[in-house]
């Protein structure tokens, strides 16, 4: 069973970043789908295909023009992590920037210039902070609340020793400020996205307590 909430979260984030005219949309899309690959999600890039093609995250070629690439299977029920060698749909071959299929097309000269440059790595928390700020401008408190509700382990990772380690990350501060300004900290979320107020009272985890306790 796919995590449809996560699929929607990634899709909506790409849409809002595109509307905001974000200058690193290609890199941010790569980071968002990298996050999605770590969850129980299906291949959902078709929902925002026009954006992905436009920003250079995804490339599409007529299969008839690529006889050396014959045999690439059609898109089925693969997860994003199984698409390193691309996929076909109808008369088209698709590949994502940075994958093995993309690297082969670069070597063959099918992709040049900026299209032949791999995506730059962006920490997920930086992407989420940018999404939250764009969502604040549009008044989308729900999108902000869902990202924040995933918690520090999902968004930051690593092994912070205490709240001061999280506070030292500028993007964490940016996200918390947006959550505070918009009231997203009190937005009602589905079970599992954040501790309830009662659970916070008995939570024996300094990091989670700090993350979820945001005063109005």
C-alpha cells in the first residue's frame, strides 16, 4: 500500500516551488524524489511531468531515434528506486537526471551543456524550508504542517545530541519560524504525523519535545 500522503506532499511541494519560480527547482525535485524513494511510494512523476521536463529533472526522447536503447521496459509498478535504467511509455524513452540511463545519454552526446550536468545535492531540510516559505506566501498552512509534522528524523537525519544541534541548522530555524508565524504547529494532522498534545506531555525524548513544542 503506497503512502499516498507522502506522494501528495511531494507533488504539492513541486507545484508550489514551480509557481514560486525557485531557481534550483531541478535540484529540489531530485531531493524530494530521493526522500520519496525512502518511503512506501509508487512512481508518481507523471503527475508533474510537464514541470520535470521543463526544469531538466526528467528527459524524454523518441524511441525511434535511439536504436541503441531498445529493450528498455515500459513503466509498470516500479518504485522510483528501480528506475536507474529509465523506462518507456508509448513511443517515448524517459530518464531522470543523474541516473545510469542519463549518464549513458550524456556519454553519447544526446545531452549537452546544463543538461549534461548532474543535479547538485541539497539537504532535504533546506528544500522543506524553501517549500514552507513558498507555502506561507500562498497561505497553504496544511502543506507546512505536514512537512513539519514528519519530525527531525525524517527531515534532518543524522545523530544530533541535543536541541542545540538542531538549532544550529539555519533551515531548521527557518522552518520553525514559518510554523510559528502561520500557526501550522496547531494544524490537525492524521495519526502518525506528530505527537498529540497529551503525548507531548509524557514524551521522553528531548529532541522530539523541542521539535514539536512551538509557542504561538
